[in-house]
């Protein structure tokens, strides 16, 4: 299946998806049929901060129209934060959307996690990863939540993490583990750049979970309907 990705939100996240999909298909001996539409990180962040998922859904729908015109048969958003408008986008989309939420639910259930810690944007954290049901979700508390949100957006725009940001996120993850999390979910796709080194506790990259499902759909080994 020809997959269309909404990328560029941010650039580092897009590379994570592209690399994971390329490797997965190559290892399976399959050809990857992929087109990427480059969205605007700052525009998405502005709509997220303004609480306007409706506006962002219209923007994403236009990118999906472009992907469909290019021959794509299903679409995915390469940003956990970008899923803040997923419910508004679904009725506007000209292609079926492979969502990260059912992908995460399936993964958490399969691994048997009881409690998961999450870091990402404010929307991701406050929504408990947009309503994931397979595990209890805990997030940073008080001022820590806003600090995680702000630092994450900084990484997303820069497509890189400073040593101070890396230390900050590793410490925040440790707090979640100390509060009872079995694993810390990187609920922001760009967080992978802050966790290139082992932080000393279990982590689960939501981008890689999502990409694995997209890859299975691309190779016709899973149905889009199961992850819509």
C-alpha cells in the first residue's frame, strides 16, 4: 500500500519515521511506497497553543488531499502532538488515517504494562495520550508538566536537544519511574533526540510503535481499519 506521511512536524520526527519504515520494509524484503508532505511546525504549535484543533485539522486535510493526488492510499501524522486534532481531522480526511492511539493500546496490552509514564506536549499529557485504555497513565505533576511541554516544543522546533534538555528529560522520566511507572513513554516524537543514550530505566518510543504499525499496513500485513 502507498502510504502518505504528514511530516516536518518536526523534521527530526520525520526522519525517525522514515528510517524506521525503510528498515522494516527492507528487512522484510518488501518495497516501501511512501510520499511525505512537509507541514509547518510553528503553524501547528500556534494552533495547538491557541486551542484550535479545528484549524489544524483543515490544514492537515489539505496535505492529505495532496497525498491522495500523489497516489497515496492511507495517511499518518508523524507527530504525537499533531494528533491533538485527530478527531476533527477524521471526517475531513480524503484518506483513512493510521492513528497512533490504537497502535499504542495494542502494544501496551501485548507487553502487559500496568502503569506507564508519559512525557510530551501538554495536550498529550493532559489527555493521557489521547485516551489510551490499555494501561494506567501518569504524567509529570504541577510545574513539571509545563516545563516538559515547553522544553519539548523547543526540541521540536530546533530538531535537536541541548545537554541541559537531555538531563532535564532524563530526570523527569526518573520521577515517573519513582512514582510507579513500569515504563516511560516518549509521547513526543522528537523526544528520541533526548534519549539517544540509555537513561537507566525502560522507555518506549511512541514514534517507533506507530511506525511499526504503519509499516505493517504498507506491506499489507495489517488493516488500516484496525488502527483508524
